[in-house]
């Protein structure tokens, strides 16, 4: 990686945008120059990259001239307008919104799972939903070893997945657990009519409801998993729940494989899986917990059990930082993988 | 119910003991006189019943002379020693610990589900685990209509299930979400070596681990459900997780019935089920949440969805107050049902 690249971050002032800048520097991503882009309102804000001050510019089509990697994390509406403008100017767009994820012409990629999909890109790569990414990191090694037939997942999702306003809301509600007189306005879905407290509570709604009773978040997990794993017939269903945790999504996952695996085989497969760290030692009370996954790169897997009735059934508890592997880190890993695979066009200097 | 009964509460100073006293008064249970019993350490404490002061006495065998209903909620060790002493003196023991639940000679009862089991008692009736009770209230009406074959449940359990010390721990940890320097000593399991913060965290361990990797809490849910529903071959598996909620257990449940039900049939069956309140109106963001289930009697069921792949598969979200229907209320309902069924021996006045 001796070449260096011109990088733009769209949504640079947001929670994920900031994590992308942090992680690019931390990972020594070969940045030649960086543009921090945001709405006109945020333009002029002074941020920093790798210790150097950078002034935020307005995200307009012309801002992408000369950009090679554009990380988008400013909401689906912005991506729908600007991603194609950036791609038309030669940038590889790595989009962290749901705008293009289910578009058949857009690769939806977790580098540990389906790097081969990157070759088919036409300028835009979609970064999957946070809950999906951490789950497929644990499912893919099982699929490779024994096939995967059925998945039932219940999530325990942190508020940072709903942005920094949701973190502020939880924090405000948490000052004095019993005396809370909350006036929620962000969760479960800011744009909808009703809002409920999250401190001391659980919200079994993430994103809007669809006609079949599933939420859009649940359908994202179901459909994105099928696409990433190239398993259109996977029998998958999700229940997504917001919990009073700041950062770190957790998932209780039941998987049925095609072939039966022993507990030792399951452990070995997961211990060797790229990006996965096994935390599974009940005797020493070692298991994944979101508080300890915050700011960490890996997907943690533990509480591994064979189902007592179905020989091919496996129970897993999967935890990861939703802002890192669930968003910023995976986006950067996509860019790194494209460089590694020689998929980035040369530009004239 | 013109007759009145002498009642004892063992563990009267504890969280569930106090709820039992409150609920007996609130429900106009036919109490002739009440004895509040606890450890020698708590003897002499002044409590109240229905507005009248009552002095706590030490729970000794002789204290049960003349008692007709003895509600035990002082831990398994106390029940193992004193429940038989109380029963030998003619009391009907309703035991809220795990001491006798799996004893084949002890009925394990949720009055809406298996009142018929009460007739076989020999002095002791076991009150099931809190997580089990609320789940079987929703499963039983489905079983009656269509049979139940398989259950995969992931729980979101409140800290009050671990006693008032756990509530205090969460409260202390919650003052200032980011600046917490917690020094946990209660959760996940007080008697074990390691303790982790619950504020802003999730603990995928409730009770101790067994050799098969399931926790005792998970096995309780699995075994108790089979016993209560009289379904020894039920394919059930549980994952139990503690969440930073004070009171109110929640459950994401996947059920496979024997016969296929339509969504309307499922809704109707649950809407008509005794003790169940349907809260399932996605368009109006109506679904069960623990914060709103606190201090309420019913088992709330919502987020009802047909599985997208398995025609007999159903997804449910079930919430109830773990101290009420999960403990105190169910215990009292057992006593009420025994009176109603004429199962309480006459005593000489």
C-alpha cells in the first residue's frame, strides 16, 4: 500500500463520520488528503484529522472532484442525491445508509464474508446494517463448515445506533433512575408521532413498521443477510429491540446448520474466524458484554450451546461495537480490501 | 368466599414478600389474621398489613400452628427447611422458590394454565419462575388451539428479579451514565466471584452455569414450561439476559404450533386468553414495554408476526411485572383458585 488516496467523509460531523476519521488515522489508511463534508449548516466547522485541523466543507457535487474514496454516512436522503454525483466523478462511494443496500447492482459487503462481491461494483459499495454485519461475521464460518438453513435472532441494540441525539436522550433520562420525568422526543423513531423513554425501558421498535408487522430494521437484517451470504432461501426472522445501552449491539441467535457440528467443532470454527473473538468460558464467567465491546474492533461470540432438541441447532450470543464493526470500521475495511484486490483505478497525478 | 383464612408470609421483609402483603389486601383476599415471618435478624420489625401495624416474627416451625396458607419467598434454603414443617402443621404452602418446582409430587401451577394440577398437592404448591409464568400464559392458549411443538425464547430480564440489592446496584450505577465508576458486587450472581456493571450493559448470565452451557435460569424456563404445560417432549430452548430495567421482564419468543394459525386467529386466541392483554397495534406504535408493565397485573403480548418461512411459526413479544404475575400475584391466584376449587381443608374454629 505505497499509493495514497484522496478521501472524503460525507457526514463528517456525525457520530459515524467522526469514527471513520478516527479509524482511518488509527489504521494508517493511506490518505493523501482528506475532505470533511457535511450540510451547509455545518460547513466552516473546524474538525481535525490525525492531529491536523480540517475545515468542514459543504457536501456539494463539485466537492467530489479528485476524490478516490467517499465514505457516506449522512442519511439515506443525502446518499440518494450525492452518491451518484461522487461516483460519476470517479470516486468509489462506500455508503453507510440503506439507500443502495438492496439494489441488485450495488455490492453489499462485509470483507470477511463476501469480498468477491466487490469486483461487481459500479462506483457504489453499500455497507450493511450494523446488526447484520456482526451476525454474518459469526454465521459465515458456520456456513462454510456446515451450511446454514435457519436463523432466529433477537437483538438488544444500543441507542448510539439512533445517533448522538439518542445517546443524549438516554443520558438525560438516566440521571436518577426513579425520579425520571422524561420528555422523550427521539426514540424509538424521531419522525414518528409517539416517543417513549429508553432509560429503564426497552423499545421493541427500531425504524418504522411494514405491513407484515416486521419493522424495517428487522427486514433489513433478514434481507441483507440473504444478500451478503448469497443464501436467497435462508429461513431467517429477526426481532429488533432497543435497550438502554450507549454503544454495543448484542444478539441472541439461534442457527440451524445443514450438517450437525459438535460443540468443539463450532468453537474451533468460530475461534479461527476472521474478525471474530471467542469469549466463551462459562466456568470463568467469560462471555461477551456490550460495555466491554465499546471501542473494540472484533465481533465477540460466546454463550455457545447446542440446542437440546435439534441436533443441527446452535445458540450464540454475539456482541460488537455498532459504530465500529457495525459502521465505520467495516466501511474502511471495504476500502482496504478494494486496494488489496487491485480494484481501485489509477488516477493521473 | 365467606370463609376467612389465617395467612403467613415467610420472607415478609423482602421485595416479593411485601408485594404479597400489598396484593392480598388490594384483592380483598379473605384474611382472618396474618403473620409476617422473616429471619431472626428481622424479627421485631414493624410492618403493616392493610393499614394495620404488624410485628415481624421469626420464621420457626411453631409459627405455622393454625396457619392455613403460608406464602414462602425467602429463598430455597429456607423453603427446604420450613415448608414441610408448615405443611405438617396443616398449612398449604405456596412456595415461590425453586426448591420444590421439579419435585414430581409438587404441583407447579399457573392458575390460567394448569389449575387441575392443584388437586394432587400434598401440602406444597410451587410457584414457577417469573420468566416461565408470563411465557406459559401466552403459550397455553396457542397450545389449546393448535398445539405447541417448539419454542425458542430470548429474555430481557429486569434487575428486581435479583432482589432489592440489585435494584440499588443499578440505581447507584445509573447516576451519570458516562462517569460511572462502578464497583459491582451483586450482579450477575452474588455468590460467584465475578461481578459486572448492569447500567449501560447487558449480562448474558442469570444464575449459575450448568455443564451443558445453559444457565440454571435457562434450564428452569425450559423444564418448568414442560411440566406446567404437561408437554414433556416440547422442543424448548432459552437464552436469559439481564438488562438495565428495574422491573418488568420481556421476552422475544418464537413458537412453532402443530397446526397453522392465521394472524387473525392468533390475535383472537390471545385477546381472549385469561390474564393476557393484547397490545399489538403497530400503526399506533402500541406494543408491550416493561416501563409501562410495572405494577400491572396482566401479561402483555404484542409484536405478533407470522414467521416468513415456517407456516406454523409465530413471533411474540411478551412483557409482565416479574414481581407481580411473575411472583406475588401468581402465588395469591394459586390460593384463590384452591379456595374456588374447594381444595382447602376446613379447620375447627
